[in-house]
C-alpha cells in the first residue's frame, strides 16, 4: 500500500509539472496546444537516449540514437531542450497567424505526424516497441531495489517540481506574465501598446514545451521505458481537464487539478475493471475526460481555484487620485 | 519506376481525393457559416462509418443504401451537436478558444463513446469489391468507381445548392458577413442549423466511403483522417467549398502518387508537408479570396 501511495505521489509530481507547462501556454497566454503530450514524449525520448548506453543496433535493447550516458540533471535538460525545439518549429508554422484555430490545427497535425514517424522510423527510438532500460538516476551507485528506490526518486521529483513551480510563479507574477495575460485578453490591445505579440506568444509556448519535456524526462527516468502506446491523444486531454478543473491561469490551482483529475480520477479508477470487456473501462475513462472538459468550461469556466483577479489601485498612479476625487472616472 | 505504376498512383489518388472532397467540403461549409473550426468533425466520419456498419452487417442491407441512411442519421447527430453542445456557449458569447476546447473535448467523448459500444477491434463491411474494370490507363473496382461518382454527384449538387437556391445564397451571405445577413432578414439560426445538417451529412458519407476505401476500420478512423481533411481545407482557403474541392484533389493525388515512390506509411507526411508549406507561404489558400463560401 505504501508502495502504491509512493507511486501516486511521484505521478502527482509529474502531472503537476505537466499542468504548469500547459497552464503557461493556455491558462496564461491563451494558446491552444492540442498535442501537449507530444512535447512530453519528445522530452522523455531524448532524455532517455541521452542517459542510456549506446545502442547495439538490433541487439536486445533495439536501435536508437545518442546513447551518451549523461548523468541525471543533464539528461532531463536535453529532453527539455528537445521539446522546446519542437515548440519553436510548431510556433513558426502556427503562431504567426493571429487566428487561434490555425495553431490548434497545426498542433493536432504535428501530434499525429510525430507519433506516426516515431513509430515507423525504428532507428530513432526503436519504433513501436519503444526504448527500454533507461537507467534510474544515481541508482547505479545507490543499488536500491525498485521498492526502496521510490523514496529517493520522490525526493528528486519534488525538487524538480519545486524548481518548475518557482519558475512559472516568477513568470506569472512578473511584468512578462502581465503582458501574456494582456495578450490572452485582447491581443490587438497588447499589439497597440507596442508589444510584439508573436514573440511573447512564441516564448510562452516554447517555455511551456520545455516544461512538458522536463516532465516527460522525469517520467522516463522513473518508468525506465517509453513507447508510442504510452502517449496517446487521451493523455493530452487528461492534462487539459486537470488544468480546466484546477483553474486556468492559477498555478496553485494546477496542483489541485493534477491531484483531482490524473491522480484521483485516472489512477484510482485503474482498480475498476470490467472482466468481460477489458478495454471498456478505458473507453469510459476517455468519455469522462472529454465530458469533464466540456462541463468544466460550461459550468465553472474559472475552475475550482479561480485565477486571482489583478486589481491595480488607482492610488498608485500619481495624480490619478485627485482626478477621481474630483469626480473624473478612469476608463479602462 | 514504370509509367503504369504512376497511372496506378493517380487512380488511387482520384479515389482518395473523392473521399477527401466529401469530408473537406463538409468541414469547410460549417466553418464558413459559423466561423470556428469543429475539432469533433472527425467523429462525424466515425459515427457515419459505424452507423453504416450497423445497417450493412447487422441488418444485411446493401452498403450504398446503408451509406445513405448513415449520412442522414449523422446529419441529425451534427444538428443535435450544434443545438445541445455548441449553442449554449454561443448564447453566453464564449470566446472562440473556449468553443474550440469544447469541440475537442466532444471529439474525445464521441470517439470513446463509439469505442465503448463497438469495441476497439477492426470492423469491415460485407460487400463485394466488384469486378475490376479498365478505364483508359486506370484499373478500378466497381466499388471505387461508385465512390468517385458519389463524390462527383455530391459536388455538383452542392454547386447547384450554393449557386441557385435561396438556402445556398443565404449560407454564402452568412459566411460573408453574419451581422449584415441578420439585418437583411436572413433567418441566421435556421441557416446555421442547415449548415450543420449538411456538414454532418457530408461527414457521414465521407466516413463510409473512407471505411470502404481502407477496408478495415477502428473508432480512430475519423480522428486519424481529420488532419488530412485540414490540409485540403487550408489549401483551398478555410471556409471555401470550391477551394476545398480543389485542395482535396491536390492532396489526394499528391499522397497516392508519392506512395508509389516511397514507403506508403509516410504518405500522410506528404499531406502534412503541404499543410505546412501553405501555412507558411499562403495561409489564405490557393484560391483568390472573394468571400468565404
């Protein structure tokens, strides 16, 4: 039982990091990334092959690129950078158009293409079989069994999650975050104030992709294996549902969302099985996630913990207080 | 590389283009009238394919009759989708990005709904492919010729509808300028409902002919084909039916002819490549812009 709870706690950290990245893209900036899991997967693959021993090409471990045997803090960084680079490519194709549906179309298409290419191009990441035997961070020196290794890995996950939380919080509370929110509310107004909307949206999208990659890197170094059946469309929308339920735009809400949707709902319902139809539960779970997204934006669009409404008191602007006192109203 | 292989590729290309034309026009018509992309559209194809499966396999009906019934029922599904799911958000004047989130959430819901009922296994219609016919340099089965004829008939009827009927003119007006259409006395709500009906009907037909064409299908049929439809729609200029027809022809031919040169697993990469090039260099589509529908 303790083993199971520890696993849940580790997964909670993975999902929280994923939710923060998506929240930066959609919650803060209003970018529709309908293939978020692809960035997680790219991060996982690249971190994995950066940490593994070189491929024997066609031997037991299959064939894959890299094999650099990089130690822990470096391999996730490789994963994050790879995901960020994919983010740059997707952004160049889709973010220059002002209409948000174009980027959404590009993300849907990129997700399918990347999935298909990674599955078919075996030399990259061993195709549909995927890569196995990714070393767990520092376990070659600690030599712990799978059960005992969970404590140190939980420590690693919490540290990484804390760093990411500090990062997204700093971005959200900074002038940079304020501009992202302005772009989300009305990009024309932001552009009229001289903000380069493309550059800001691009940077938020890429940082979000980087965070997704970091989460993927953590996941592969914990699970030790990764293949295309592990990152399907459903995985993207589990994170979406978590973000919408938690309260988009609110980094603390992401913690709650990551707990409620992926951990409590998805992981806990793995206990429920329908013997006659083993895959029926999977379909029901997918229906529930889709419905949850629609119902969340229908009945509680601000989420369980709404984004804090930013109020800038007029008194902080010199000279305005007197105007208000004299009966003038500040517009906008 | 022999010439006959290229002719074969062009033959397959014409069939894929026919499937794609039905799907692309259905998506672009609804976009033109409502001005947002329906990411659940792939599921209209899937629902159409599985409804036809029920009539064809379950009730032993002819595949083409099953297709027609499935198309009509999918039209009803699309109509209800608009009334029950989309309209509440339109009434609350939700932002467009919220509408897109709603359609992709419904995509996930509908796909898994089909999977919950029919299971994830491969399904197949019962229908003889028919004898092989030589037409010029092409080799077609009777089934494939019927698919091409259906698509051609649908495109001609659509042209007549848009050009010569009151409903078609109203759709074009609404697509050009919704507010102007409203104050000119066009019943925009009713026209929007018709656009959804038509979108569902064409999507349903596209799903059935796609399922016939690929032979075996799963609940992922529509969502996997959706981005190829996007490529055709964007190529022709999003919201323009005639552009979508042209886009379908180009993408269909490009995919199948390229498959004779390289691994056919990568033919969707060709569609994706065209989509990327269009978005980078000519996002408004290949047809000159003159109103959207």
